[in-house]
C-alpha cells in the first residue's frame, strides 16, 4: 500500500528519456561501483512494534499496518492479505552470528555453517543458541526472489526465514521440490525453482508465548518467459556470490 508520494517517485524513476549521444559518451558515473555498493532489499513482515508503525520513528510508513509486507530499500509497504507475486531464484542456509540487541546488536559473522552449533550452548527457555562469547547464532534460510511488479521490470529481493518461520521455509522447499515441468521431449522433469510464481501473503501464528505475523506462501502459475530468463540470470549471480546481501538483524 505505497502512498501517493511513493507512487509518483516510482513513475518518475522508471520513465525513459531520449538523451544526446554526446552526453552519454562519458559513461554513467557508476563504473567504479561493485555489488558491495548496492543494497538488495529484504521483504519483512511488519509486527505491531515495528519502527515502521511508530509515528515518532524515522522509519515510519504512513498507512502501513501490522501484518503488511515491507520493502527495506524502497520503504514501500504491501497489504499482507493481498500479498505480492514472487519468483524464487536461489536458496541458501546460513548460521549467522549476532551480538544480542540488549548488548547493542550488530553482525559478527554471516558465514558460519551448521558446525558452529557444536560450540554453542542452547538456552532451555528461549531455545536460542549462544557462543561462549555470548553472541547469538541464528539459523537463517534465505531465498533470493524476483518481485513481479505488473508490467515493470521485476525487482530483486531477499526473504529470510528464522525461528518459527523456518517451518514455512521447509514447506516452500517441499513445494519447489515437487514442482514438475515438461522438457522439449515431452518428459516430466523436476522444475527449476523459478518455473512458477508464488503468492507471498501474511498470516497470524501463535503459541503459548503470544502471537505474531508470519509469511504464507502458495503457488500461483507458470512464470512468464521474460521473467524466467531474468530469474535464471539472478540465480547464476546469487550462486556465484555476485549478489551482496547486507544482513539485517531481526
């Protein structure tokens, strides 16, 4: 539910002007940049206490509500019930080391594998893993996706699943594993993960400690060819490490 200001900004940023060749001859000015200089957005679920819902916070988004989906780069909020259409392109599992928020927060290491857990202790109440230094290890399932923007170029983004959301990630991976397509010989084969679009919405979950807003994912339809080609390119970039993800603490 992007507000009018965001809609106007988007229209202006996607318009194409005819430019004199002499003005184009000097390049764009971005030649010295690398992937580390750009931020790929995360799509988050807004919770009642998210800063985007607090009017006195600099991250406040007018009109946003708990349960909406939030784009961390554009600042747009999307209605959680209607959701957005996404195409999964690549997946990885990380065990990310964070300084706990109550100690100031901050990223320590985003490149651990599961073996790090053997050096950790698990809090019996919260079920969270902590290093000997007191840092938290967060199991994180990340999906690189394209957001279908209805006639505009799809936008790259990341979905990160942690804690209670890992169950949603596992269900989605099962859907992706079961998906099939026909090859040129008419044979049914395992589909690449970008073969179908998925509707990302939100739902309410709860346990004995309270309730929260969570992701919900359902398969939609076959991916359009132009978007599938972009998804294949994004898959290759993500696999090769050419997509820099600047991790954000939940």
